[in-house]
């Protein structure tokens, strides 16, 4: 009989969450390195270079890979011969470990969890509670697979109750383009097949805990129907040309993971959940001998990629920029921003709308300013701000007319595509929308030299900040005429891939 001590379990959870906050799984980073070597799209190659560079910086500096440090998901398999020396339940112990990890002063992680989700949406301040899935299995040890899942990728999860004779591949190819770029490709797609509605979703989530092995699978070939599906979906999704960050390119997914389960004869539940460029998960075991040991990876195993700004990038002074200046910017053009940059996201935009509706003055003058959709991690040591990558811009689409028309905002910075109505609004106001690379949050934060809260301080990471930035890299995603690189880029590369003589095998 193995006895697991409460403190050993809690500290192991905390250590694992700190570990995955700054160490990519080696299989992911090496697969991304291969995708970088094969990539032919300049915009996508630049985005992947930023992600790879960010990964090494985070591993060296022990700071989060992404400002969205995730919702914690833990699969806990408990051997039936295990005894517990504990006063807390397993779920309570997981949550204590989460709280301990996210509040660690040396690497404080962003708390994103809110209670009363249909009401006040009040932040819990320590990122609890976690999503805990417990199962009893044979044996005398405890196995834990734990992940920190970003909201941008989680929001793209899909479930369908297909008919038994429907094509799973056709359904996947229908929904992946609908996901847009908010899940920060290139990453993985987890697919659950069978069971019931909730079981399919759980299978999809658990499948993402598996290591990337697509190159090995391609080399040896499929040995069963699931592996055949993985290969077919992998090739066909990459042939869509969506590419890194949705900019168009060869690598949209690095692997397809599938788990299945028996289902009702009249049913075919299928779920899909993407994992983003900030893939974060680890597996450990407890056997009663103490806290789990997680060995630091060897940085020599990281791809030798170091991003630097393009010599052709246009340097932009945010303190003197005018509406006339932005009219010449073209979709896909690289900019380096310097000067004063405002921030704001969901909660701040809602407050601005409420103030305008009441006829009350705004706390910030947005005239001829750019706003960055971001919720940064708290600063530590000598940082101006912690990792500060972009959040998904489509969530602010409903506020775009208000910000451009009533607040005289000049432009916006975020990640992923904008909706058709929003693009029309941008063109109407001769505005622009720029993107920063999702998955390069620490790299982006190094361009932020000063951060000051201007309004709504009680919102924490959702407050309105003013960043002083120097050479912050962005790409023109929607120009002042309403041309979107998230439309033109994937269309161009889908056509190019279709014309290639040999199927894409090197991704």
C-alpha cells in the first residue's frame, strides 16, 4: 500500500504549473522548428520565429510563455492501492496547488478565473478553481497530467452530434476555417469521437496531453483507422493554407490527436479542441517517495532560431501619428511601434460603453490613439510589465463603431481576424487594425519600457494602461480600405498548396 502525503501532492501540482508556464514541451518546440524550416510564407515564417524566440527567452528567464496563463485542467489517475495522508479532497489539493503556483512572487502568473460567470464575473485572484477529472485505476501510484489551457484556443472548441454515416473529416474541414486565428496556430487539434456529448469533449481535451509524433507516424504509416484519420486530417487541414497566426502558410497544425470511445448505434458524437502556440502540459507520477521531480529541459535541444526585426519594417512614432499617415499602410506590412500605446479589452470596453450611455466623461482621451487588446501578467523584479501578448480581437468587435466613431480612436492592435461588419467599420472610418503574434508574449513585453494604469484600476489586468513602447513588432492586418490579410493570406496559400506537385509532408 502506497501512502501519498497531502503536502507532496499539493507542491507537485504547484511545481508542475510553474514548470509549464515557461517550458514548452520539447516535442512541440522541435516540431515547430521543423515547421519553421519548411515554411515558405514570409509572414508565417516571421511569426513562427517570434514564437520560437519567445520560447527560449521564457525558458531562460522563467517567465510565462503567454500572458494568458490558462485555465488549469488536471487528469488525476489514482491507483486503487493508494492511501492518502490528507485532510483535503483531491480536488481541494489540486486547487491549493494552483493557488500556490499562480501567486508565487518570483513568477506570478495571471489569474483569469471568474466566479458567477453569468453575473458579476468576479476574479478569484488565484486562478482557482481548476477543472479536475479523477479516475480510479489499478496500481499503487498516482499519475497526473496537467495543463494550462488558454482562453483563446478553448473558446474555439466545437461539438457535433453527427449521424453515424457522416464524414468526420468533412466536418473537421468545415469547422476549422470557422475557428479563425484566435486559437493561435500552429498548434494541435484534439479530437474526441464517440461516447456521449460530454464524453467526446473530455476525450478531445485529454488527447491534447499526448506527445507530438506526427513525423514518426508519417514515416511508419498508419496501422489502424484512428491513425489513418490523423494523417488524412493533418494533410487536409494544412492544405487549407490558414498558416501561422492565420496569415497564410504551410503549417496550420503540427499534429492531430484522436481518442475514441464506444457510442450509441444511432450516434456519432465528435468534438474538436485546438491547442495553441502556448502549448503547456506535463505528466508526473507520485509513488509515496516525496514531491515529483521535473527535470529542466536542455536548451541545446531548442531550434537555433533568433528573431530580429525585418530591415524593411516601417518604424512608427505613435506620439505623432495621424490619420493621413496610416492610409498608406498595406495588409501584411511589418511595423515597429514606438511611443505611447493605450490598452483595453472586454471589461474596459464595457465600462466605456456604460459611461457614454450615461453621458458621463471618459477617463481617457482616445483621440488619434491606438489601443492594444491585452491583459498583461504582473511585473516582477525590474520589468515594466510581465508577458503581454495580444488577446483575441473579435471579442471587441461589438465595440468598434463606438471606439472609432464616438471616441475617435485611430486604430487597434490585437490577434486574429475581425468580423465582416467590423472590417466595414474600419474602412468607413479609414482606420487600421494591427496584429501582434499570439504566443510571443514575453518577447513583446521586452518592447514595453513603461506601464502606467490610467483608468479602471479595479479591473486588474483588464484596466486601461498606457504603455511606452519601443520597436514593438506588429503586422497590418486590416488596412484603411478594409483589406484583410486574414482573408487574402490563407486564400493565396491555399491556392499555392493546391498547385504543389508533392503533398506537404515536411511540416
